[in-house]
C-alpha cells in the first residue's frame, strides 16, 4: 500500500481514538493504541499529525496539567464516515424530540453532536426534501386536553437521573403543593422515572420505609447525590406498578365496572379496550361494558368526560359519586 494511503488510514484511525472533552488521550497512549492496530509510529509523528489535523478538525490540546492530552471540542459536531444518512438523521431528530426525558443526562450530552449533525443533514439542499417534510407530517396527540409542562430545575433533574442510573441515594428538598417551604428528605432511594403527560415523577422509597412513593420532579428545589448505595425494592416491577393504577391516583382495590355507553361514545371500546377481558354487549340502549379496572381518580375523570354518553351501573359507590358530581354541576349551571 502506498505511503500516502497508509498515512491517511493511520490519521483516520487516530481521529477515532481521540475522545470528546473533558476526556483526553495522551500522545503516548495514542502511540500504543495505534501500534496495537498495526500502525507503528513514533510520538513525534503522532504529535505532528495531531497538529496538522487540528488545523482542519476541532481538536484541542490540554496542557494545563500532566499528562497532557488531546480531545475533540466538547460541542464539536460528530464526525464519521460514511456521513449521516437521511433516514438516520430523521430517526435522531425524532429521538431528540420525544425521548429527551427518557434518557440519562450523560447520554443526552453524548448525543448532542449527533443531533446537530442530524439537523445539518436535514437542512441540506439535496434530494432529502421528502424526508425533511416528514417531520411536519407526523405528530403525537395526547387523548386528553394537553397542558403545558411545569417548569423544571434542569440541574435537579440531572442529579436525580444520575443517582437513579448509578443506584445511589438522594437528599431532596421537596416543596409540596401549597406548602410555604420545602421539606427535606434525607435519604431517598430512587427506583424509576415515569412521565405522565408533561409531568415527570420519581418512584422511590424514603429512609426507614419499604412502601413505594411517587413525587413530582418539578417540585424538587434541590437535589444532592449522597454516594451511598440505594436500597432495591424486592419484587418491584415498574410495569406492574403502573398497571396497578398508581399514576391514575389509586383510591382503592380493583373494581368491576358496569356502564352503558351510547353507541357514539362506546364504539371505540371494540378497538381500544378499557381492560383485558372486558365484555361488551350491544343492545337497544347502547353498549354495555363490564370490565375489572383499578379504582382511580383517572377512571372518574374519564367517565365524566363522556358527559351524558355514559351511565354507570356498578359499583354502587362509583354510581353515587358520579351522580353527586352531576347534581353539583347541574346546580352550578342552573
């Protein structure tokens, strides 16, 4: 292979070995790793290559303390061959839009250069017009009235996510709704993050307790990582915890709901069931539903959303509650 070709391959391999700031790699380590990849070179050659490459690529040398090292600039664009394809750019853009709160902060930081590269790829004037237009043709719409998300302390969110990822305890300053000042929870054991609409919740255990609590992350005013191992909840299953109705504000044991829906209000239940094992019976008065569901405030709000399109038959307590609410509404609008 020609000398120029070998130099190009060596320099390309070297660029891949240089980490993104604040991480760095020394010239000596680069020499050793290049030698392992069958590119035996001297430190002088590596230093010369790095100086030349820094004139073209966003490479920086850190000589503040030994060992000196080289890095890609922290906010430098991602660099790879072959270049980012339009389908890849489209996927990364959708990931940035919809999964930001589902990823650890360190992962989001690492992906920022790729997100920027994706934006540039989609903004380029080429044959990708149809792919770029796709972003304006797809949306995810919540089934209920959308609300703006609450203001979030980004640093608190980052600390909580990092503690969750590393299974470490937290000290949280948490302001309850309508409270005058924050309550300090000295040892919080994080278990999971759940996003419901625009609100992010932390499922956790408090010191000395084994029951799982949920707290709204936007009410955390200060978060400190304690660097002490967090306790695990034996048998905790996040999917089962959600299915139990906790995030619908659980009020009791599961109930068997019987209700009659008008055809207009109830026909969607054939395609989108309320629960596994539900029974629908079509009759002259509409569609009668029977289903076992968690007893939550969310269920009450869902039923009220149909107005006079649904009549609750059982359980009696739920029927009376809906009846009382309807009576108060009628009085308010009289």
